[in-house]
């Protein structure tokens, strides 16, 4: 197992235990079992319902790829937005590939730093 996978697994476990600790240190009447660990990583230990499942995994009306997880710790992938972004990236790649193939001249690629394009 690579070091990156071990580190990610450790971070997930830390977030899980952090979420549980965060809820258990509250008085029982104030426990909601959903929130964010350190104000960043979302968690939700409530029983999922169809509305929350749909909002997390299928919300084409938004531009967010990542939404809060329905159950557990972390984020969910908003499938229609992810597909839309992958499609846009693939279309852009194919357009550039076609232009490069049909052109005798190399197409200059923009540089992020604002320098002259590289041919």
C-alpha cells in the first residue's frame, strides 16, 4: 500500500473520530449528529432520506461537483455536474486535437504565467 493511501485512510479515520468526539462533547440535548469537523470536513450520522440522497448525488441545478456526504464523513459527488464537466473537458480536448491534426502550424498553448505561448 502506498504512503498516499495510508495517509488518506488516516485522515478519514481522524475526521470520523473527530466528528464523533465533537458530538459527544456536547450535552445530549444539543447533539445534532451532523456538522463539520474543524469547520471544514462535513459529517452526517443521521439516517439518510431520499431528499438528502437526491440533493447530494443528483442536483443538476447547481454547479458544485462536491456536496456534503449523506451518511458518514466527507463529500459526495454530484453526478450530473461531474459528467457535464468531464464532457466539457473531453470536448475541449477533442477540439484542440482536431485543430492540431488539421493544421500544419503548431497551435500555441497559453501559459498560466502570462508568458509567451509555447508552440
